[in-house]
C-alpha cells in the first residue's frame, strides 16, 4: 500500500521542532503563507482514475451516445471532402467562390489591423503564427521547421506584410507580453536579462561552426559560422520547463545504481517541449520585427542554461553544481535561453534560502552512487585542480569556468554514471529535499521558513523522507501507472496568480 503524507496541525508541527505553542507566533511572523493541514495524499497513492467525471455525469451503454445513431446506415467518410480541407471546400463551393472568400478574408484582416481592432493587433497575429510553429529534426508538417541558429531560413522582416509594422513597447511592456506568450506556449517560468558575452559559450557542443561577432543588424548563419550581431543592444529570455517530480523519484534500483527509464522519461520530456517553445518564441519575435537566435539543436545553446537561470531569478545553485533549485518547482526543471534585440526589463537573481540550505543538507551527496558530490559545508573558488576529479587528472579543467564560488562536484564521475547506467542517473534530483510536492500548505510553510532562517534546516533536510518522500522503492514504481497526475506530470498552476485570472 502506498504511503499517505502525515496529517499534521500547525501546532503539532511546531512542537516537533521543539518550539511548542510559544514558538508558533514567533515563527509565523516571518512566514506569511501557511495552511493548517497537510491534507493531500502523496503522489504514491494508487487510484483508479479511469474516466473520472463529476458526480452528475452518467455513463451510458457502449456505442450509445446522447446523439441518436442508426448504425445500419453508418459508413466511413472520405476525409478529402471535409469542408475544413482545401479539396472538400473547392469541391463544394467551386474555385471562384473560394477565391472570393480568400479576398474577403484578406480585406477583413487588413481592415482589422489598420483599425487596431482588439484581437487583430501585431502581437495577436504573431501569437497565432507562433502557435503554428514547432521545431523538428526533420519537417513533418507544413508548420514544422528544423532547428536553426536564427530565422529558420524564412524572411526575417515580417513587418512588410500588408497591415503589419514593427511592434514597439517599453521594456516593461515587452517583458510582460513575452511572459504571457511564453507561458501560453508552454514555459513554466520566464526571466529576462541583458546579453553579456562573458557568460556565453565560445563554442557549442556537437556544433562545429564558429561563433563570431560582427557589426551587423541581425544574426545569421552559414555553413561555417554562426553570427552574433553587435550593432544593436541584445537581451536574453530565460525559459524554465518544469518536469515530473514524481517520476524523478522513480530512479535508483535496490542496488543503488541510479538507473531508471521512468525517471529518464521525465528528464528528456523537456526537450520535446522545447522543440515547440523555441520555434514558437522565435517566430513570435520575428513576426513582431525583432531578431532572435541561440540554438542549433534541441539540447545545446549559446548561453549555459544554469548561468542564465540564476542571473534572471529562475533558480539558485545547489550543492550539486549541475543541478539548480527553483523556488516554485524545486530540483527538477530544464532551463533554456534565447537572445533577442527586443528591449526587455531584466529580472534580478533571487534568494529563497535554498543555496544556504545546501550547506546543512547533504542528502544528494549521501545518495550519489558515484560519490560525485562533496559533503563539505563551504563553497570554494578553487575547483581547477584536476586531481580533485577521478578522470582527466593532469589535464586542464576545461569543463568548468572560473569566477564562481561553488561546492566541489566531480562532473567526471557524474558523467560516468550517466553514460553507463540505463536511463542515466539523477539520484540527487529525486532525493533532493526540494523535490517534494507543492499542494499541501505545510510545504509552503517550510519554504517560507527556509527563506528567512537557517535554524531548522537540519530538521527539514530529514523530514521529507520521514513523511514519505525520497526515492520510490522498486516494488512501488509501477504504481505510477495508476496515479492521478496533472498534464505533463507537474502543477502548471504554480505560474498563475489568484486562480489564473489575476492580472500581472
């Protein structure tokens, strides 16, 4: 039987911390978000969720919907005659009428754009085009495009289309618009920054063309180079894609190997979502008259994702420097970024107490199958002695960059585990104290406490295991197939405010 999370009152929880009733009021002054009961079930609870409808919905007999059907008359339809297809419309209306419809559509479009009718503004049109776009390794629909450094090979100046011009707005207005578009297209969260070549890659993995800077208006690429323009000021859009916390807990086997295809499914799903997001955001910006670039494949881009995520407030670094911690989604998220010349208002880094928490908590280090993560309590700039690492001894440490004070992490042994284990390894992410669910109020209380004081960090580091979190035992893994989980396996409402209808 799967575990239930404890039902615990606020007073009982504070007593467990050793504060008693007197401590409740003191700590409450530092934390504004708290619900009295942890009244939600662990995601480990297996339920029959087949066709769950509200109580008033009744089931009918098979093949007997509320629309009456005489099955003796039913036969398959030739889909080419659907009125939604060009063939069916041409057959039904004739080419002359269809041409007239097309001309009238163009006339209505132009009139609406010129009159600035709500719903027909530049950004509305750009959002429609972005919603039709997806990136692929090979085109499979009329709207599919291959990953490209910039503009996908289409004309960059969409503003010359009839009735459209370059969109103009303040940096704050642009950020608000881009956040709305990106979250609609699938982003969990969005941050913004000013472009700084100091944090850019000088070369991109699996890409053998040069990255060069040129005094030109817009980015472009050839067979031997990818060009970053310097004539206009550039900005960055940082994108977060959340992942399934539950599946990330389905990692290590009983042998502690760290392997698991269930967890790996959650990890790689972000790239499928990114193929749609990248193409959509790029098209959105191009249709508004702005340059956009940054990736040549689904996984590797110009800017290290971790650096941009930290600088724009999406996350903090963890003890495992290959993993980031998000205030909303914890330890399991993917991060990406796009460069543009659309002015945006930069978002600052955040402090949710998570990086400080890692000094006390070492669960990731304790559960790492290759001992890749240090248990030291202090961070250091001195991470460039190759003797600190199992592989690459005597070589220049090129897999790290200087200037960042972090915990020592042996990326070579981490890469070893990732390479040889089926489905790779992510014990650290699944075991992380911040990989708990978000629904119960007690978790908001804990996060608020961590952000304001480190007094209880040691207790919190162990409490999530006591209450049923941590890696899922092998004999419980298959229960995932019976769980009631949200679309994509994570709570998309964390981005929304006040029931998703509050204005930003």
